[in-house]
């Protein structure tokens, strides 16, 4: 069986390296970073930190080199979803593709290019430490389920879940993953932009009373939207923020990493996406809107440098 991971950076690299340890799988990875691709093909894809392993992944920056795959995982940033899945669409002529990306709206884009889609949610924390090397900052569960407008088959969801569990990535295959997706959405909306705006790690954000209070307001607005949509959260996002703040104290969320590198952020699929859903429900979300606008201001400031 062949699996293709689209985007072999921090989170995608974790999935690719773990899956590549399974003898029954042929794992391919598509990534536009040539130095990363070359290092993976030369030395294998190495995971360090919380977990230590090396996966023999077939990496390429040319999607035309990838043979047909029955399962796929998309792990690029939301700003790159369309370009990445458009490049790799021919890899999945009759395949099921799972998004494990932050925020909402990515599955809709993927569904324009592939036959069947899964929504996925991931809690492990990681970063690219060097070409071909992923530093795993913390572990966590993955949830996957069908994307209702264009769903993967139940056995495809179960198969991907079983493979991920066998590889060491704890995964729950669900018939409805919206609750898990919205739990992670609220978590990300409450922590990623605040860390990006302040420069604080996740743990530092939680231990400072002022910033933790703002995070609580962001969560409160998000809960109201989820309730209006009839979505039952997988777990309490307040508790998740505090638990991971302790467990991953020094972790710099992806949006902070993007701001430090002057890269476009995923604010469009996070707080801006939540604000759009709030408006559709007739609900206010002023704190989420303010935070999103501040992030857009930070992005705009880079034009001066």
C-alpha cells in the first residue's frame, strides 16, 4: 500500500517518519523545500526530542514522480493548501485524503481536487530542526473522520487510523470528527495568535494572568459559536490550553514561528475563520476579530523591512 504525505514539515514529517516504519507501507512525501527533500532521501527522515526514530521516506519536490496512492495526508499550512493539493491531485485518482491542518476551511479546498476527504485533528507539537530533522516537542492524540460533504469511506478512515496507531501516532477514528476539530480550533485561536503577538511560549502565555485572561475570552467566544452550530466539543478547550501549557511549556506555536520568520500566518483559517462562522450565526466575536486584525497588522509591518 502507498501513502503520500503532502507537506513534510513539522507535523507532516512526524506522520511520514512514523508511517515509514511499517513494512507494509511505501511512504512518499511531497515538499517544496529542496534541501529538506535532499536530506530525507540521503539520510532518512529523522525525528528527535520527545521521540527518537528514523523513517525511510521517498521524498520529492516533483509531484509527477509520485505513483498513485490510496491514502494521503495533507499537512501544509493553510495558506498553501490549494497550491499543494493542486500539484498532487493526480496522485489520488481514487484515493482518500486526510487534512491534519490547523483551523477550518482546508477540507473544502482539498475536496475540489480529490475523490474523498477526511477531516483530521492533531495535537503533537513539532518543528523542523534542520533539513531532514523534525524535533518533536510533545506527544498527543490525532482524531480523524469523514468530511461530510465529500466523505471518505468508513473503512478508509479505519484503515488510516489503524496504520497511524500501529506506527506509534495515537489516533482515534471517528464517525464525526467535528467536535475534535472545533476543540483544536478553539485551542489554536486562543493560543497561537497571542503567542505570536507577545513572543511568549505556550507555557509563559498560560502562567501570565493578563494573557491567560485574554485567552479565556477568545475561548468563550469560540464556545458560543460551536454551541450555535450544534457541535459537541471533544474535550474542554480551557483544560487543554492549561494542560498543554504545562506539558509543552517551552513550545513556540507555529504562528509565533511564522512571525519570527516573517512568513504569512494561518490567521485566515483560525480566528478569521471563527469570526466568519460567528457572523453566519449572528453572534459577536470582537476579541477574536481584534486579535486577527492585530496579526494582519504585524504581517503588514514586514513590508518595511
